[in-house]
């Protein structure tokens, strides 16, 4: 087991390194000089040279990457061109907000998906099953940015229950744990929850329906075990797969939060990406990409390590 | 279109010369299976309607999709002369939705087709050659798996800059690694089968083995996988436009329309939500069709 964990950890190292390379190099795909965003087109030669050396752009790209990585390892992701603030600080507070959103969405989606999927699997062919499969098809087919707009129309314009935009009263971006702030989280999180809901429902339904037909479950029943005890066995055997799917979903939600964050003007990483892309703020784009991808790599790693640990077929 | 009666016997008995590739009969059975599936027919009809409306937009659209009118802004659904109302610049919604389907469908379908071609090629190459080549290709692709797909699409098209061709490129790059994985795993399995070994022994070139034996096995699973991607691609493509990374205004495109109409949700929510209805319909139809194709193609396995 320990050998497996070590091997998996070692395997994550080259992946993480490649992620840093891509996050850094991607911006050089763009045609044109990255300086265009900072310097006016008619800037004199000396100003351009000074700016180039200030941002380190006068060195060859591999050297720039090396310097960037070295500083990144020490927690310094450079300075945002748009705001003039440290990228690391901006990304960290945005990641917090995005995690709040993605975490709640995944929590709601996974919980509901497990309940619905289990019910559908137990009563496969019944009305709950048909309802669940309809819901999961809708969940994976709906453009969630549109669902966000529809929820805004219904719940904030017509009913007035929840605010349509922002992350707190008075446009504040700092999160606090109270109802006044939580109200802002509900609509975007519900919008996002649809994606894991559809996928988890589908997964759990298939697993449970499949398992009910397996010999060991039939044998448990034949031995006279109650429904509850059989359910415990099924839950234990379903858990590893659900954990794997749910873990990846949190990663996908965090990486894909840009669409929902744009709809609800949520001040998270998606908002930063938006700013970075449209203002061609290169350090901000590189830093946000790097942090989001590293989170995804770590989540993958955790899933791979935890999954065998809770699998009842392992270690007996 | 062939009728059911024509399809059944002809594939096996009458038309087919004995040396014809066996795949034709297989696809015939799949087609027949699909025609009996009510869900496939429903989804297919919805898609057909949307495609017809988009392709023949110049003939069918009641108005010019670019013609603005300051006094006719944001008319509600069902207004006289404007069946689905008008947008924030007074342009006819139904015409814009029809024309919008052209770019939206293109943006959704082209990356999947491109990834299908490129991914199958790379996947078969990696799987058939095997060894170090396989390892290098697959490890490089692992890196793409370290990016959540929405983030990868946004990052690439954001780095390249907004525009139709850049978003097509970005989406293709997102799908290629996934198709490669499917193609590679099937090829690796097939490569070790006895009849391919026999073909190699009897002096068949690698090219002809791949063309005759490998491709026939790989295309099915990859095709099923690619049909499943269509729905994802529609949502992602319109999502990129929604963010402003796809086509530029005043071009009609569903995602972009959804974005520019956002300011109208207070005045005229129904009109503002319309483009999303079409993205949703297309994507759900693609999904249901993909499910049907998947179960229709399982018949031989």
C-alpha cells in the first residue's frame, strides 16, 4: 500500500511540472508582443526596453520560465498588470471564493445524486427511476450558464428571494459566515450543483442496480439479512467509485466556474481569468491557471490515494 | 432513404459482392436498430429541424438578422411581425436564432469531427506501434488530463485571443486527448489478436492491416465516444461565445446572444432566455441520440 502511495506521489511530480510549463508558455501562443497591453503603441524605445527588463521579458523564454518557477515556489507569482497588486494574494482570495461555490455545489449535487441514484437503482424501471434518468440527462445536457440566468429571472427578479449578483451586501468581496452573505451563494451554487447531480445520479444508479444482481448480495439476502444490513454492504461497495467521481467533480467545478461566476458576478478565480484574458494581464493569467491546475492535480492525487483505502475489497 | 424491407436482405444476399468489407452489414443493422428506437427518432427529428432552420435561414428567416431598430427594441414574444420578439437593438429574434444556429452548430460539431479524425489517427499510431512511441504519446496526453476541460478551453482560446477559428482550435485541442485514449486502448487490445498476427505473418503491410483490420474495430467505439462529445461541445462552444471568446458582435450566435441579452433580463426575461433554450434543446438531443447510438451499436458485442 505504502509503495503504491509513493509511486502515485512520484508520478504526480512530472505532471505538476508539465502543468507549470503549460501555464507559463500558453500566453506566448498569442500573436503580438505581450508588452502591447502595458505600453502605449507610440511609446519611445527606451520606455519599452525599461518595461521589458522590469517584467523580465528581455530574457529568452526558458530563462523567464525558470525565474518564474523559482519565484512561484517561494509563493511569489509576480505583479498583476491590471491592478498592480501581488498576483499570489489576488489568486488566493479568489480561490477561497471559488472553493466556497464549488464545494457547496458539489456537496448538494453529490448528496442529492446519491439519494436519487440509490432510490432509482433499488426500484429500477419504476417511476423514481424514470424521474432520475430524466433529471440526469437534463443535468448533463443543460448549459448551466443559461440555467443561472433562468434561476436569476425566477428567484431574484420575480420572487425577490435571493440577490442576482455579487458575493455580499454593498458589493463587498470578503466572505463572512452569516445569512446576509450566504444568500448570495445560494443561486450560483444551485446552478453549479446540476452538473454533479446529473453525473452522480447516473453513476450511483448504475452501481446499485448492478450490485443488487450480484451473487454476494443475493447470498446476503438468502441468509436472511435485513434490508438495512444489505444496504450497508451496498453503500460500502459503492463508496470508492462515488468518492472518485465526486473528487474529480470538485476539480471540474473549480476549473469550470468561470461561466457561473460570470453570470452571477461572483468574485472568484473565473472573474480573475476574465480580467486577465481581456486585459491581457499575463502574470495574472499564468498565476490563476497554475493554481487552479495544481489544485486539480492534487485532487486527482487524493482521489487515487483515498479510493483504495476505503475499498472493502482491499486490505483484507 | 432506405425502407426497412430494402435494408434487411440486401446487405447479406443480393448486392454485396463476397469480398466486401463486413462493416457495411454492421452499420446497416445499427441504422435499423436506431429507426426502431422512439427516443432516437424524437432526438433526430429535433436536430433535423434545428439544422434545417439554420441551413436554410436565408430562405426561411422572416427578417434581416442584422437590421437594428431603435424604436422596436425588446418587443415581447408574440409581437406583431416579430414572432419571438426583438433583441436589445431591435433586431428580429427568430431570424437571429435561425442564423445563429449556423455558427453555433458549426462551433459545436466541427471540433468533434476534427478531434475524431486527429484523435483516431494518433490513437491508432500509438496503439499499433506500441513501445516507447506509445509511452511518449500517452504521457504527453496525460498532461492535458491535468486540466479541467472548461479551464483548458478557456485558457487556450483566451491565450490565442477571441475569434471563431481560435475557439474551434481550443475545443479541438480539448477533445483530441480523450479520443486518443479511446482509440489507443482499443488498438492495443486488437493488435494482439491472432488474426492480425496471422495477417502480419502472411506479409500484409502495416498500412493494410490497419486499414482492413484495426480501423474496423476502432471506429465503432470511437464513433460512440465522439457522438457523446457533441453535446459537451455544444455547451462549451456556446459557453466560450458567452464569455466573449467566440465570434464577435453583431454576428448572431446563441451563446453570444445570451450574453448581450443579459442586460434585458429585467425588462424582457423571456426573450433574454430564448437562445439558451436552443442550446439546451440541441445539446439534449445530441445526448439522447448518443445514448441510442451507444445501445444500438452494442448489439454485436
